[in-house]
């Protein structure tokens, strides 16, 4: 019996230690980092709402000068990268609070990474839109863009891509490239959401998230283009989505 109690005590202690770090979503916090009005569901207006994302290290000092906050959004049946933030710690703290503005409804997976890219803690948040007066174009799916043309080029003149290429050079035009999309029919979106990924030198997948860019367009445009400037060499993947997060097209480019 004594052995059984000891085993249970060890199990409970180990479990408590494993889950001592916590993440909270709340409207405010105390001076000690305790959450106020913690929630798992956020209701937003079309203009968006702010919500604190808090990481609590169970009273222990965070031994990282840098922390990473990642926000993934559920698209179809999986969570895809949506946004990320770098948090610089000015002093030794036992908790972190980041005030993030959510502007799009959906289900989000939110997690913190250490400076060594190790996931520390995660949780999900549901964001619901209320009082929306925006036109609904959510029925536009990826199949609508099946014949959409995605090109990289050196410049766009008169609405036409010039010198089409899948290579860019940092020493040429300072790494500038043009991205051109031609759907042959209205794109039916007011914004292009562009996720940029980079392939790790030792990996086969494009699993290094670079950034997300947003480009405003007119929904009735059949084609559109934008400029992008690379800062580092490598192999990159561009995935372009419409305002409902339906994939329009993906393309790849090598930067030297």
C-alpha cells in the first residue's frame, strides 16, 4: 500500500510539473500577470477586438531574452500559419502579456516558442464575428481559381508581366520581384493574403515561416500584381489566399 501511494504521488507531481506553464486569453491582467475575464470565445465587431494573450511560467523567471508567439488559423481540416510575433524581454519576468487585435473570425491555435524554437504551451481560441455588414463572399472556394495563373517576373508593364522567372537575385534590383496573378475572371476578393515560407537548408519541406502580407485589390479585377523584396537567399514558397482563406495558387522561387 505504501508503494502504491508513493507511485501515485510521483505521478501527480510529474503531471503537475508538466502542466505548470499556462496560457490565458483575457481582457486584462493584474500587475502580477494574473488574467482578468479569461475566455475561450471572443466576439468581435467588423473592426476587430483586442485580447491579451498571457504566458505564465508558474512563478519562475523566463530564461529567454526572446520569445515567439505563433497564431495559426484553422483552414479546412488543419491549422495553417496566420501570424507571428517576436517578444523581446527587457527584464527577468515570470509572465508575458501580449495585446493582440483579432480582426477575422475563426478557430485559432495559439502557442509560445522559446528562443530555441521549442514549443512551451498552447491552447485554442474561437473568434466569432457579430454585427457584420460586410458582403458575404465565403462561397468562393479554391476550385474557382483552378485556372488562375501565378507568375514571378522582373516587372509588370501595361498590366503585362515582363521577363517571367522563378529566380531572384539580392544583388540585382536589391532582391525585388513582382508577383502576378491572372484568373481570367473576377478574383472576387478585396484582399490577397500571401503567406511566405522558406525551406530550411537541412529539410525537404518549406517549414520556416517568413511572414504574411496583405494586399488590397478590387473584387472585380481579373488580375492583380504586387512587389516583394527578399532579404536573404534561399528557396521560397508563396501561397496566395482570398479573403475567406481559400487557396488561390502556390508558386516557388529560388533566391540567390
